[in-house]
């Protein structure tokens, strides 16, 4: 890879493609740095493995001893008691008997790989029960599943075990079952504390109920309590968003995430907006102002530490291990319908269709539905993108590990970002401005695209996803 050639390669692109990499020439980079968000998750893709080879390839990866490196497990619970209008993660409505069968299948799936050297040769540093809604499981399901995880998987002594939940079905009994089984972190989707905002997107409980529950769970003093907030929701004015940010700090929680609302083209939210049932979504430039407001508030709270651009801790209870590991490209063993994972340079996805998943597990095999060999240079790309997820680039650190300084390689791109007010450059360290942080997904995808252009002679393909255009 040669630094000098990047300038020529960018110059050879059409003006629209150049704008996706460099951003817009504007003196208001926060609101207009790019036309819109380009992708939901930055990445480079790879080479799909042929259907008949998927399971053999995955099983083979598990037959090899793993290097000393942090690892994680992802366990997917694809059930929700109701569907939220904005959500792209919904799979199945909760049904007790089906969830019981699913839990039994999950335990079988874990047992299929449990004795393999690829699973047992290194400790697991984080287990994430995600969804959907793990709090849709019954107390018995929780006890059985956590029992299986603890007995069959080599958990590190300080393993972070997260249980994603929503307040509505996280009862006292379920919390007790989680804590008894070893859960030490609850990640709870709140989205907004404002009752009108919540109802408009299909959330059930009112502000009073969620505040009381959050305080109670945090006061147990047994596990980290972290919440998700979203900005750009219908009816969520700037003052409601300010109140959302402030209220979380009064709720006793240990950490928080904030997500920019993505309005997916085929979502119920988009349909409701088109039919005029709820107000049209906020523009991206309006969302940018909400992002900047949140950062401003957090800046004036010295106890709050930003662990990444969109995630903070309020005290040392929140470590954010799983999210950090998954962004750094470590191995993740996936279990459950629709679960995604990665192993030794390959990514995989289990059957998303519940019937197909149950059939395959009950016929005695892992339900891998898709395997892809990650693109050339993906380990290096993860080193770059995990720094950018935290708002910076440190060429010196990357060079120590990889022998290549990405800041040097990407210099023509970074100089343009600096001119547009998206980053500041200090030698081999690049720091994103507030504007750069708001657009960090576009910046990260652009950096990965440029690294890929430097590796290849082929023309660049600009990745785009179906997020509604928000002017
Ligand atoms: C996989 S969801 C599970 C959350 C949990 N089931 C709940 O409802 O609280 C995790 C988080 O993704 C975020 N999310 C879901 N849909 C989103 C969208 N369209 N745009 C941005 N964030 C979204 C929400 O903040 C949500 O809490
Ligand atoms: S936000 Fe949570 S509860 Fe709502 S549909 Fe998505 S996964 Fe289900």
C-alpha cells in the first residue's frame, strides 16, 4: 500500500463518489458534512462460501486451537412481546410454548460445539444475550440457559455477562433468576423517557414506571445497568432530548448509549409517517444538533467518561466489554436464530427463520445459514475502525502492531477532512471534531474504502444501505 497513490485514486472517482469519501465542501460540517448517513455499520464484506461448504468450513474452524486473544459469545433471543415501529430487529412475537422449545434448542446448539478445542482453548471474556428481547424468556428459561452457558463454555473469571432487556417484561423474579445465574450487566432499551414519544413508537410503559424500575434495578447493587436512548424520534423536541439525557443521570444507571434514529425504508415507522399518522422524521441536520447537545451536556459532567462516540460510563461498574470486543473484530461464537458471529477471519450467520432454525438444531446440526471469508486486510481494518468508533486514529499504535501507519497512508483523505472541519490532526494522531463524531459512520466507511482502494487496482464500489433519505 502506497500513501501517494491514494490522492490519484480519489481524483479518478466521479464527483458523487468523491463526496461520499471526502464529505461536502461546507463551513457547517456538523449539519451538512455529508448529504446523509451512508451505512448502518461500516465494513468491507468478503467472499461468500458456497452453501454446501458452509457448515464444514465452520466446523473445521472449531477444530483448531485458538491464539491468546479476547473472545466473546453472542446468544440471540428472537422474541418480543410487541413490535416497536422503528425497529429493524423484530423477528417473532413472544409465545410461551415456542420460547420454551427455543430455549431447549439453544442449549442443544451450545452443547454441539462445547467440547471442541476451538471453543475450549481460550477463555471467553464476554457473553451477550441480545435480541429481540432476552427478557421475554421465563425464569425457568433463564435458569436453564445460564446454567448451560456456565457449565459448557470456558468463561473467564471476570467475564461480562449482559442481558438485553426492556422494562416491560423484566420482572423482579426474572432479575433474580438472571443474577443467580451470573448476569452482571443489564442493557435496557429505554429510547426516550417522554411518555408521548414512547407511545408514538410503540413502547408500552410510562415515564414514571421506567424511572422507578431503573432506580430499583440499579439500587440492587449487583450488576451494571446501562440504557439505550435514541435521538430524532417523532415528537422528540430538542428540550425533550435534553431532558432524556439529563434524566438518565438521575436514574442511578451506570452507563448509556445513544443511537441516531434510522428510518428504514420498509419500516412501519416510515409507513406511519407517509400516511400522516405521526409527524415526518427529523432531518439529519436536525439530528446533528441533538447529537451535539448531548455531547455538550456530557462534557459538563466530569464523572461521565465517553467509552466510545455513542457510549458513556457513569462509574467503573460499566466496562462495555462486549461492544468493545465486537468492534475490534475478535472471535465471536454465535448461538440462536439470526445470531451473527466471527471466527479466525470468517463471519457467519445462523438461520433467521425460526422454523428452519429449530428443524436444523433438532436434526442434530448447528444451524449455520451463511459463511463469508472476510475481505483481505480485514484484521487491519478492524484495528482502524475500532479506533474510529472511539473518535480518533492513532497511527503510532497501529504501526506498533501492524507495521503500517494508517494515518500516513490516508493523509490525502485526512487533510480534506481537516479542511472541512471533521477532524483535527496532530502528527500521527487524528481526533474527530464534534461534527466528525456525528458523521463517524461515514468517516469510518470512507477510511475503509480508501484502504481497500490502496490494496486493489479494481474500481471502488461505494456501499449504500436502505436508510430513508433524511434531507
Ligand atoms: C436490538 S434492539 C433490542 C432492545 C430491546 N429489545 C428493547 O426493546 O429495549 C437494541 C437497540 O437498538 C436500537 N435501535 C433499534 N432500532 C433502531 C433504529 N431504527 N434506529 C436506531 N436505533 C435503533 C434501540 O435503541 C434498541 O434499544
Ligand atoms: S426495540 Fe426491542 S422490543 Fe421493540 S421490536 Fe425491536 S427488539 Fe423488539
